[in-house]
DNA sequence: ACACGGGATTGATCTGGATCAACCCGGTCG
DNA sequence: CGACCGGGTTGATCCAGATCAATCCCGTGT
C-alpha cells in the first residue's frame, strides 16, 4: 500500500486518490463552519464541482421571495440579509447570514425569503436539484444540514420571543449579544462588536424603526452597558449587565 | 416466491415477513401526516417499538424550556403549544402542534421551547438517543425530518413577519387563515374554523393581549369578513377578503 | 475649501395596543 | 335556585414606540 506524503495517509487504490480542490475551496476559510465541514478530503472535491463561486456587491438582490428556489448558496464571506415583505412595503428581516451559513434552508419549491447582500458577499452557488441529489447519496451531509436547519429553527424561536414580547431596548441589547456570540463562535473580534449593517437593516430585523434603534443605542450607552465606538462598532462594557437588560431583568 | 394475500405483494424471504403493528399504530390516523408516513409496512413496526404511547390532560406541562431534551414526541391527537418565556413571566408561544407534528425539532441538548397540552393530547414518545440512531440507519426518515424542519422554519419566518410588522387585526386574520389551512390539509372541518385554544393562548402566540385579540375578533366580524359562531368557532365569510386583511391590502 | 448627499441622531407629537377596570355569560356546585 | 368562578367582552386611560421634522455628521466630488 502506497503512502502518500502530501496527504499523510495510506492510499490503497486509485479510487482513493484525492483529486485537486478548486482554488476557491482550497483557500476557503469558511469551510469548517459550513456544510463542507462534514466532508473529508476525498468527498469534498466531488461536492465542490457542484458549485460555482459567485460574488455580489453590497445592496444587490441575491434572490427574490416567491421566485423558484433554483439555487442554494453557501456564504463564504460578507453578510446576507433574508427578508419577507407585505404588499404595502412593510418589511421584516428574518435573519442575517455570515460565512458558513446557507441561503435556502427554509425554501422548497419557491424561496421563502428574499435575500440581499448587506456587504460585499462571496458565496458558493449550488443548483438545488443537484444539491439534493448529492445529499441523498451522502447522508453525513444531510445530517449536517438537518442540524443546521434545527439550529436555525431554534434561533427563529428566540427571535419570535424578541419580536413578540421584548421592548425596544431589550431587542437591541439581544441583537448585540447575538452578534458578539456569532463573532466569538467564528473566532473573529467579538468586542467591540462590529455592525456591518445599516440602522435600517437592524430596524427591519428587530421590528422597529431606525429612530427607535438609534434611541435604544444611546439609551444603552447612557445606562453604561455599552459604548459607541463608531456607528459601526459597539464596545460591550459589561456582558453580564447587557444580558440582564436583554432578558428584562 | 410466495404471494402474500394480506400484504398484496410477493414475499421472498422470512425477513420480509411483516411483524404485527402495536395497536396504537395500527389504528393511528395521524400516521400518514407524520414522520411514520415515510416508512413502509416492513419498517414501521421496528420504528414503532422505539416509542410508547402517552397521554396528557389539557393544561399539563409536557416538557420545560431548558430541560434536557431526552424525548421526542409525535402528536397523534389534540393540540400542543410550544413557548418561550422571559424571567419576568412574559411569554411567547412559538407554535401550535397538531396530529402529525413533532415536538422537539428545534431542540438539541436542551429543549428550545417548553411544551404544554392545550387540549387533551395523545402522542408517541421516543427516547431522543434512539430516535437519532434510528434516523442514521434509515435515511428516508431523516429526509422526512429535514423536510418537516425546513417547513417549520419557513412557518417561523412567516410568524416573524407577523410579529414584527403586522397590526393586531392583521395578526388575528392571519391566524385564522393558518388554522383553516392546517385543518384543510389535515382534511378536517376548515370552515367554520375551530379554535381549540383559549384567548390567552392566542394572545401569547400573536404577541398581543387577550383584550386586543378579543377586540380584533369583533373588529373583523364588524368588517363582515368573519362571523363568530361561538367563542371556539369562527365562520370565514370571505376567504379572499380575510386574506386581504391579513396582508394589509 | 465648499457644496452635496446619504445616513444617523435628536426632538415634538401622535397613536395602536397595553393596562386597568367593569361587566357579561355560561357552567358548576352548595 | 342563587352564588360563584373562570373565561370573554367592552370601556376608559395611558404610554412605548411610530411618525414627522429638524439637525448633525462625515465621506466625496468639484
């Protein structure tokens, strides 16, 4: 049995030889965060060939609510906002997606939500059909997808509590904690918390208006639990106090 | 090869002989609605032995938010309410579950939501560990579970739009449509819509108070889009008009 | 340097739904 | 039968956050 120096393991057949990764996968730092993390070096290249690498500019529409759900996207950098709207234009952002997150978890035939690039975005795009076929053949991917979907559902339940019962100040406090938490889990700067989205996007996410979001920030700052470093960065002075505010204690 | 008259198919080995179903499965009218619908008559008995049949009285707690997520329940009759709460007692109902629905989709280690019997309830209870093991061995069940979870997530997104942006009247109208829709899909009476839950449970679900729910019902009735048959039954006069109200048109 | 413009903040007022309170209605028990 | 009790409805008032309006702040282009 031949030992493959590059792969640091024994290869017993031609089939186990590991094909080259597409460059965007080889250098992708979102890989461990995403669904690809379920694949080993042998399965990953096959999976990678299903996808193409795409970019969006901040503000660009990625897909429209109600349109045929032809694609699944895996975010590799930047931030995407998902949203639903009413005919008269009222709009609710249902979630922000970061590197490692998937666009299209809640969609089946048509997109449950519209998606928009909040910052410049890079992503992998999969044809949904082929994505689903691959899943049927690779249960470990389906298992991972189920876990991600269940986590999203759990987060959605938290958000319902926020939208249904929390005050404006509690909402903003909770939002900052969410962002800090995500940043920590993705091992990037968590304090000061970076706010990549504009006030309008935050307001749409929290079921508030920009004015109320703004007032809540200054309110929290006056309370002394945060400090506004800039419009796009907030220092959390006391995590515990902020948590208390978020939970209405 | 022997043709089995009872099963209407050829049986080529002892192994394919179909063991007897537990009585509660044999007579279960939720079977096609639920995860069991993914199993054929040969796999179902094996799955069924994982579960025990349980009952709850209206008002009983089924599981507590934050407690270890040891069980998964599949509702076979009655209505269950899921909810999350804040320390000061504010409460948000995240969903109502009917026959065929699963309790525990969003939970991993601890319960994401508490669950409470809204009416008398019958359900199948599975040890989560064994449930997950079974899933790993039966991909068709996992696929079905993924689909159910994705649908729940989609419904959760709708509910975020409702909680974040709709007026009280729109919320109640949307709620009635949800119930009518569910009833129709479960092939039970959809008009008049039956309301198995009290006003408080509706209020907790819609992010309102009982008083506002009550006023919204009377408001919709005065508009002429519904008629209150009784406290627990609402006749939808015009589906289209009610839909317009729900969407703010 | 200056004008411009898009976003954020702050202030003044308004309002939908919460809160507080009274009353109603139907079922149950003494 | 009447008292009681747990919902549900209706009415009066209040207030958190929306709305409308002014100002600020800062990056950009001339």
